């Protein structure tokens, strides 16, 4: 009897212990997954323990209406200056003066011909310059002011150092642009008429020397012929008077009051007779005649003469 009593007690204790264990298991599963039901006998996997994060030393405050900057609030950083925008590179001012490497200074070469020289080389130079309209006088073989001016103009036009003297660069460029002068060019026979001997009255000072025999007019200064042009004279009824005269007046755009004809670049020397440009002479040549004036058919030449001649300069009309 006592043995049965101990056996019953043992069974009761075991039952109580088993029930307590079962209750603990249900409580553990409920704590792992709240609101979820697990099947009996299923073991829950405990989540690994995470280490709590360390609080920041300076917590970032959440912006509020009082701490957030407004669009109108000035920035504490200085505003960038013009040209300092992000991504912009400051531009360099271009230099106003080009470097010597870009525009090397041209220097004249050794002098080959210049003021005071004379001879065949000067005659060749003058004739070549006249071919390209830089020398508007007769070939003389003397290098003076007229030749110097012509050389300076030629050099300036072609960006050669302007000296008025001929160096190798000037001469080579001139030869490349011209041809060897003919005998007629060197003898000033380009106008068509061959001038006769100069009247002795034309050999000193300044003078318009008009030769009725050769039908030429020459502008002479101190015995040097600077310009030669073809001319024609009055007919039998109105001949051009011969003798020594002087320029009485000049009229660049003159119109004849007697014949109502144009007389450009008129230089009057004897009671209405004048040296002037004639369009009719340029068009018809010696098929016509003037009313006593000395007609010139080269417009550019008489325009040049008009600027050279002064009132009072002698005018010699003669036969050679």
C-alpha cells in the first residue's frame, strides 16, 4: 500500500513537472512572434542580439521654421566676383602690341642707288618705274628728288622699308614687275613724237618748252626735262603764237566763253591762248586743230603738269 502511494506520488510529480515545462514553451513562442501561432513542437529561432549604436557627440538638429534660412537671408560666404563663377576660367587680356616674332621688323639692305647717283642704272630704274606709273617724268639718268619720291611710293605700296634709296629687295621686286626698257623708253620717245633740241631759253629755271616742229611740250626745271607730252596747235585761221610768254592764270575746270567748249587744266599764257587737255585731240589726233591753244591729249600728264606749273613760269613757243 505504501509502495502504491509512493508510485502515485511520483507519477503526480512527473505530471506536474511536464505541465510546467509545456507552459513555459508556449509562453516563449508567444513572446518571439506576437500575434502568430506556431505549430506544436516547432522551435523558434532566437534573433541574434544587436549591439546598441553609440549616440553622436553633436546631434544634428532638425530644421525648424526658426532655424531654416530664408531665401532673403544674406549668405555669410562672399559673393563670387565677375569671372570667378564655378567652372569659369579668368580670360587673359590680349596684348595690344604684337610680339616681335609675329611682326618682325624689316630693315633696309645696303644702298645700291640713291640721291645724287647718275648713269645707265638710274636710267633703267626710271624707265621701269615709269612702266608701272610711279615715275611721271622723262628718263634723265640723274637720281634726284623726283626719283626719290617715286622710289618711296613704290616701297610703301609693297611694304618694303621706305627709304627712297634702292636696295636689293626693292630692285628685285621692281624687276619682277617690269620688263627691260626699250631704246625708245630710255630716249623718252614713248609719246609718239621725237622731241627736237631745247631752245636755249628753256635751259635755266622753270619753263614750259613748246616745240612746234616736233609737236611736243616739255616741262623743264634747271635744264632737266621732267615731262614730255604730245601737243597740237591752232589751224591756219587761228595759229598758236610763237615767242616767250609766261603763265598768266590757271583754271582747273575752265569752259571757253567764246566756243563753249571744255578746257580742263587750262594754263593761259597769251591773250586767251592756253595749254590745256583736249578730249577731241585724244579722240581724233592730228585730224583736227585748236583755235590757237596748245592741246594735250594725255589727261593724266596735263593734270600732273597743272599741279607743277606756277603762275609766272616762262612759256617758250618755238620751232627747233
